[in-house]
C-alpha cells in the first residue's frame, strides 16, 4: 500500500504527542512493507526538502503565511494536486491547513484517492475555545465530511464529532504507547534530583495547557510535604511560569527542564510520583498513557473523552480548580503505588502501540 501522510508537524523537528504519533506510525507501517511518504511544513532552511529516514520519505514544504500558529503553504497545495499513484491519503488533525487542503483536493479537485483524517483533539491549545467551536461547525465539520473515514481515540470523541454534525464514518482506534520502553523498571533521570514527592508536567508551555495552574497547585500543598515540580517542555509561557513561581514563593521548588528528547522520557517518568496535566482541552494524551505505563498516577483536567481512563490510575479535576488539584494531588500521592499499578494494567491491556498501528493500517487497507 502506498500511503501519503499529510501532517503539519513531524517529530523530531517538532516535539509533541501528535508529531511523534505521525513519525512512529509512518516508521512502523514502512517496516510492515508499505510505501509511506509524509508531507509536512517547516520554516527551517537547514532541513532538506526531501529525505529518506526511518524507512519512510519526508517531503517538506515552506509556509507561505502563518495565522494563529497555523502555517499555510502553497507548496502543500501544489504537491497534493500533482501527487499520483497513491493508494490512500491519511491526514492528521482537522485543525491544520494541510488537512483542510487534503479535504479540498478530495472534493474540489476530483481526486478519487481515499482520504482518512485522524482527530488528535477537537480544540487547539493556542487559540480561544470559541474560535474552534465556530470552526467545528463550519470548515472543521466540512473537512471531516470530505473523508472516507475519521479516526478517533475514544467513543466520547466520536460522540463529540456527531454533536457538531460530522456525518463521516468513524473508527475508534485507541491511542497506544510502547509499554516495553515505558515501564516502572529501569533507570531514573539524573535531571530530577529531589528526596520528596516529584510532580511532573509534560507538554508545551502555552495557554491551553495551563502550566501556571501546576505552580499554583504546588504552592497550595502543605509545606511539610516537600514536593517539587518539574516541567518538561517549552513555549511562550516559560517566563510567565517562572514569574508565577516567584510570586507564589516556590521558585526553589519549580524547575523547568525545557524540551526533553523523547528517548529520555522513560527515565523522566520513572523519576516522578505524579503527573499533573491541567489542560483546557486534549485528545487522549500520550503523556498520560506513558505515565501510567511507567507506574506513575496522574491528576488531569476532567474531560469527557479522558475521564474514565484517567480515573483508573488517578483523579480528574474541573479545569481551573486549583484547590481541587491540591486536594487530588495529595490523595494521589497517598495512593501512589496502587494507582500506579492500576494505570499500568490499563495501558498494557488496552493501549498497546502495536495494536494502534495494526488497526489503523487495517482500516486504511479496507479503503
């Protein structure tokens, strides 16, 4: 099968769960014998326009203009119009221009090549929610409906698509991770050095992830608990996080690790006692699955599509409820071992990356 994967971002140039998903899916489908090309967008001049790596082909096009963090590229339009001999186009995230273009090419260009779209999360982390509610009722819904199939991680996400009027067939394929890499057994990280409880935030430091809430929660914990917060990730709120830590008197117990290579993350997770993820919106975060696989419980936002999963190995809290985070973190730390074991069992049983790849590939082949 010849797969053209359309993805705005690609790992390792752009860190994050979605970009790693694209890379790992392409790598593993290539290892299965499929011919995979990833069409992506970058403004980096040091990267080749086309290269072969990890078994698949990467084609890069430069952005023409950027709106709300969304790069619009004439090169993507041209490539899609001229692509031939493709068995299936697989676009990732309706939130990106590249996926909108893939949908337009399917409908307006008369292209009969089957199109699949993976939903990595309904809302963006970098724009107001009302913007994306409007978008999902208009261009977002239209983009999904040009596809032959949409992939969602959970039944709840399928229901949410239907609420916005999306009519395309949906296949629920649970997101998975490598439970042999992310495991409680193994070395910890030299970058985390603290004798008391270690709280961990993993993600971009942007408004939608609400990293300052983690600082506020740390400040609300009893001083005698002696907890320390480590944030793995970077973004526009890095300075704001530092300022909040100073304001709340916990600067000496907050450490920003910056971007951590994915290869190092198993050690980082094994060094933690609790993952804290107060995002206003998510799909099904790899960070939660990776924490659970590592035997680490989590406290996250209470979101419809993740609540049942998270509460197997942790707790959920209303977005913005700092007092609720304080209470839940204390409770989770007191049950760290039992919750960590429960989370690990869940991921091993239901969220294996090999299953995600196999099921996704099977659905693409059926198109």
